[in-house]
């Protein structure tokens, strides 16, 4: 079996055989003729066969050398093709980007823009691993992740995506025909709150509030619990309860009057979400365009 340490000697052998001369091969490879000769001799000793027949005026192949040369040329050709594909991947966006992110982040930052990305970059695929728990990018072979900045390890490169968000409380007008408007978060105890359960941890999300008097965290109650943001919004629009949601997910509903915000003075300012990855060095083109496209689409660049 050919060992990786033998590759330079095999390349030297191919160059000598192609040039039928140690001196011409040495000039091509930028080595001395004696160093090249020693490399080929070491290869012959390691393989236990003579590869080149040498005289003072000529260098030719032995039968064993001719057989080896054929295989070496095929191998070098395949290696050259592999290197060319790497050059292409570096310059042209191709391949698949693997990203780990929470389900809500997918709905907020990616779902509205994936079709446009696919049109712009038809040779780039995306694997979305929707998971609320933190993943190890390197161990799990992800290219990139998305989390809030305070959940990202210090040795990662982190860049913001999108703009600051708010958690707001809203319900459909039909809901408020049957229930009074809450004026303080404590009033929610008398309301049918649609609760969100994190799929990974199984924990119900607590409702968060911030006011000039400080911060408040509540455990609310209600008849409906969901673990999907789209299902939560569907129940909300149907007037089946009141919920705390990310404002940007319902901005069109608020403008159209399908939903109504309450407790606006208590809205919770969310930290900006960040894309994170191990290093900027030798970043493949597919990851570079992925980052640039979705940051721009979400107003971060």
C-alpha cells in the first residue's frame, strides 16, 4: 500500500520518467539533480524493485517502472482533479451549508427568504437542523449556527443577523370581545394564554416583561400548548387565546387588524440573534454567500 510519505518521491519519479532526464526533471521541480536522484533511489529501496535504468547518457524505465508509472499518472490525474474541484469550490458557490438553529429562528430569519436564495445560488443546498439545544459545530460537522449572543462560546466568530426584536402580547379582536383588555401582566391570570413548549427541553416558555419599574417573568396558564410557532399563530389568529410572540412574525397581522397588541409598555426587548462559526480563514464560497445573503435579507448588512 502506498503511504502518504511516499507521494513526493512518486511525483519525482514521474517527472524523471517523463523528462527521461534527472537534470531536466530537477530544473522543472526546482531541486538539485542529486537530491532528485536520491529521492528516486530511496523509493526503489522502499519498494524493493528497480524503477529506472540509468546510464551516463540516458534514463529509461524498467518493466516494473513502466507499470508503476501508469498507476502513478492515473493517481496524479485524480489528485489533480480533486484539487481543481477544491479551487472551483473556493471560487464558485457549490455544495451544502449545514446550519443548526432553533425552530423559531428558522421561521423568523430564513423561511421568508429561502426561495430567493435558491434562485440566486442554484448550486448551493442548505440543511437546516432545527433544534433548540446548543450543538457542537465541530463535533457535529455543522458549518454554522444561529443563537443569541449570550449563548455563543467565546472562541467562535459571531456576527449579527437581522435587527433587534420585541416579544409582545397580542390576541385577535374576537378574543377581546369575550375578555377584558389586560392592563398589567398580572391581569393575564384571568386570560386563556396560548403557551409554547420547547420541543427539545419540554419546558414551557415563561412570559417575559420589562417596564420602567423593572423586569417580570411569569408562568401563565391556558387551555392550549403548542411546540410549533406556526401552530401558535394559527390558534392566535382564530381568537382561541392570547399569546406572547415575536413582533416581526405578526407585524402584518397587526397592521391589517387581524391581531391587536396589548401591554405595549411591558414589551420585552430581545437580544439580536447572531450567526456563529469557528473561523473566517479559508471560508468556502457557499458559506460566504450564505452569510451575506441572509444578513442582507434580514436588514443586518
